[in-house]
């Protein structure tokens, strides 16, 4: 197995984690035009709930499903309490509302479960796969495979069903959607439920292979914002590609001999790649805006 | 509701949420309950033993001035060492009242940042228990010269900007804090030192165990910990003396302790005849996976295993790193040295050893203190540390070396307050600290001077032991305290 392939394989957990976060961010952004800063916290709370339920004797499969449902509910609550009341102000105000939600959830989780670091419930049975001189665990591979399933399922839902059409319609033009019989508020709430459930999947699986900590887990979504931005914030496929760029860039740097000893090279390269991609996408936005104007 | 009002409400909610993050731990709640009966008004005439107690006497009698500074090994020997004669008595109602900012007749207000959340909480999270144990002890005896210690703690999540901001607020607080003891959250303190909040405010920061180099160079900071740079050189020296020549290191690239420790390790190994650093890898904490293991193993892996590997990581990242490693043909986990593996003080706690299990069997963990392990537990000072901490939090991991460091740091601070006596001012505290010689069972003797704040120069190793694949305890590796081969050398960079 070549070094490049090995590094790509070892990067899959990073790509999976960033992608599944980015998908949720994009689903919410497409429907409401709000960049959900609370996405990481919406992942963290269900992860704690699942571990708490599992410690209480609830089988992990049941706890996982309940955790994902709680994530959907959390998405709805955040939208109703922190975003919708600010809709008439501006999109920026709604984004500030999600910052408030982030702070509140981190604080409450600290109050309820403590601010220290804990071991989370494992979702997959622990087996080790050898990749070169390194290891991949089933939980890490599971995260990547679940991401593919979530991306495929959500793409089908949004592109092939009336629900997806309603969500896209409400996002593009609320008034036109209303005239077509779609309640835009319900459509937007639906997107937040989906986004919350996606965040929950990410949080539960990510905590299982790292650690549970209110602040740290909530901040794990930050690279996913870069991935979503690279992907254009409007496309699930773009989000996955963005995550592959983010995860792949950081993972492949060790393969480049001349860059190995340069401190901070992974972060620097990532920043440069993100800037380059967004600069190119920026031109397309201008063209789109022109077409919309016409 | 007007749209603008909603925006303001949302912004307000952010600040409200942030303020809630400052959580009162169960230990803090217990401490509050214990202290409640005594209350701030309870004072006794003669409250402390040793020189300060003489305090009164010492202070009243003029103490003996700077020349009476306790000599090395003269534990609690010098009465009011370094302090000028006082007009007041070390007793309630006669202590001079508000002698400086944050000091009143009945109270000394203190503040510190610590780490209850984020990456650092796994090893710094219990430091407050060590501080509270000392405070509780002193306050139960009526305080110092009739003044109770009133300690305010803020959780900064080991985030430099937030920690520095808290410290700036402490310094600018209109009601005033007298000093900052221990300050377990090193990242914020370092930022505050660099921003000159400490120097400009002339606020004493006594007994820090954060180990970063700025703390050893600031005239207002007196650490009790062995610096990270010293520990890394000592680790390399011990490995070299044991025959290791091929070295490797993996370090935390996000936090400062990793960067400066790795730099010191690299510089020292390069000076050792015949030694070379084959792998030098910085990794960020908290990643879902670490492809960097391939890069490490290419230089230090199965083909040419390094003889010594240093791990300068926080515990969660170290576990992820170790779990990302494969095994060699003999079934031994890669990422460890063939002749030894050393872990810096952040890994010296039972949770890390338990989580690591079999792969960490035989790993040496380094500390600048005497932990309650093996015969060290029989030392009276170490036994007292264990008892005092257990009285505050029975479940505390007393082998955590940052907890012990916080206890020692607070003890040194209290000792300095005693030596200053009733006329308590920041200037007098600085004078005392700059001539303090403190000896205890918890560490090697700490001797400070005006331009010498790196008082703890040694570190010793303890071995992680496993049985049937699980952590079974620590054992004294028998190295004793090894002195830093380049004391006071703080390499630039890192």
C-alpha cells in the first residue's frame, strides 16, 4: 500500500467528522440562510444524552436513536427560541441568536454533566484495522460510512421528495412558496430538525472516538464551517467535497517530505486552499447575482 | 417586541450564558459549607505557627529585616524574613486593617484562574482542590494575623485570551484583589505576563505551577513547579545516561507547553554527543484521527525504533495518539521507545494511566514534586497533603501532580503571607518572596532571589505499572531528583 493511500485511509475519520457537521450546517443554511454557530453544541448535547442513557442501562442502539431524535428536537427549539424571533431583524441577528444558543447549551451541559472530560459511550464494537504502521478503529471507519449514508439520504430527501422541494422553495422565495401552498415557517423548522438530527449523529459518533467535553466537543465543528464555505454553503455534495479538502489537506501534509518539519504547515495549507477555493467561488456568486438581478 | 430589542436580548443571552459557565464544583460547595460557620468575622488572637505567627511578634519586634531571610533548609526559621519593622500586631483588630489593595482587617481577597473546561481540564481540573485545601486549613485556624483568605476562582478553559482577560479584570477590580496565588491556568497567565498586566499592576503571582517560561522571568511571578523546559532536558539527560541515542518526541502543537518543551528537548538532544532526534512531531489536540502516526513511524517506527520517545501531550490527545499506533511484529505498541518512554507532568495522573492500560506499562512519568507514591507517602508533609485534599474532595486523584503543585503553591503563598506579618502590602510580599527559602516534603528546597525565580530545578520519574492489561499503580523509578543540566536556560522560540 503506498504512503499516499495509507494517509488517505487514515484521514477518513477526519473527513467523515467534518463532512457530517458540514452537511448539517448546509441543510440549515439552505433553508434559513442562517450560519448556525450553535451546530457544535447541538452535536454535544445529544452525545451527552446518549452516554447518560447508556450508563443507565439503555442499549446503545436505542440510545443512539433517541439521541438523534433529541438532536432534531433541539434543532427545533433553537430555531423557535433563538432564530425565528430575530427573523424580522436581519440574518446577522439570527446568527447572533445561534451564538447565544451555543453559549447557553455549553453552560447548561457544564452545569448538568460537569465541565471535565469523560469517556463517551461506544457506538460500534471496538475492533482494530491495521493500516501501514498505524491503526484505524471501527468507530472511526463507522463515522465515515455513516457520513456517506447521511449525505446520500439527505440528498435524496432534498432532491427527490416534496419535502425537499418545499424546503428549497421556502428558502429561495418565501412568498412564492406560500402561494404554492407551502408554509415557509414549517419548511424552515423542518430544515432545523434535520440539521439538528445530523448534528446529533456527528456528535454521538465523534464523542465515541474522542472524548466528551462540553466546550471541546462544541468547538469540533469549526473545521466543518471551513468545509461548508469551501463547498459553497448551498450544496450537500459541496460540503462533502469541502470536508475532503479540509481533512485530506491536513492528512496528506505528512506525505510531503519538504513540508514535514515546517511547523503549522497543515493549518497554513488549509487556509490557503480555503482562500483559493472561496476566491474562485466568489466569481460564480457574482455571476449568479447578476442572473438573479435580471 | 421591537426588532432592536430582540437583538439586544440575544446578545445579553450570550453574556448570561458565559457567566453561567463559571461552575461551582461539588468540592467548592463542600468548602463553602465548611467555611460558613466560621464566617469572615471569626478571628483569633494567635492563629498560625512558625515565623509569621511570631509574626506578630516578629513584625512587632521588627523581625530582623532582610538580613534575617531564612537560609536554605531553614524551614520556618527566619522570622518575618525580608520584612521591614511593623507598627502593628499579628492579631485580630491590631493588624493595621486595610494595609493594601484587597486587604482589610478581616480578609485578604485573592483571585486566580483555573481550568474546569476544555482540553486542559483533564489534568488541571482538580488544581482548585489543592488551593482550597490550604485555604480551608488556614481559615479554620482563624486566618493569617486575623485575616481570612477569600479566594475567587474563574474557569478560563485554558484559553489564553479569556484567561488574560480574567486576570486583567482581577487587577482592575475596583474593590481590589491583593494577589493571585497559584493560577493553574498557564495559558492565560502567560498572555497576561506578555501583555504586561502583571508587571504594570505590580500584582504578586505566587506559587504558580504552570511551568511556562515567562513565569520564571517575570519579577512579580514566583513559580513552585519545575519548568517544562527543565523537565524535558532532565528527561533527555536520564535517557541518554541510560544509553539511549536515538530520540523521538511527539508534542502538542496548539498549546504553549508543547511548543516550548519540544524546543528545549530538541536543542538539548542535539548537544548530546552521538545522540540524534529522529522524529519530532507536533500534533493538534482532539482530532478524530492522527495520520501523523505514519510520519512518526517512518522515522521512529518498526524499521528503526527510537530508543527513547518523549510524549509532551495532554492526556486525551496522548490516548488518541497511542490508539492510532499499530503494533510491531512482537505485538508491542509502536510510538514507544525501545529503551524507554517519558511523559511530562500533564500525563502524571491516574486517569491517563488507566485509559492507556497495557501500552503504557513501564512508561516513566516526570514530576518536580514528591507524589504520594511508595515510600514518599510516609513523608509527613506528603501525608498531610493527602489528608488535607481528601478532606475537601474524598474522590480527588492525589497522584495528579498539578493538584499537588497547586497545594504546594498555595502553601508557599501562605508561608510568605505569614512572614510578611500584619502590615501586609504587595511591596513587602515581593520583598519576602525574593528572599524566601522554603523547604517541605513536597519538593526539593525552593530558594528564590530577586533575579532568580526558577526555584525548583529538579524532576524525578515514576513508573506506570499494569497487571493483566490494566493500570495497577505507580512505582518509584528510583531516579531521585535529577537537576536541570542547563538551569535558567529558556530557549527562544517554541
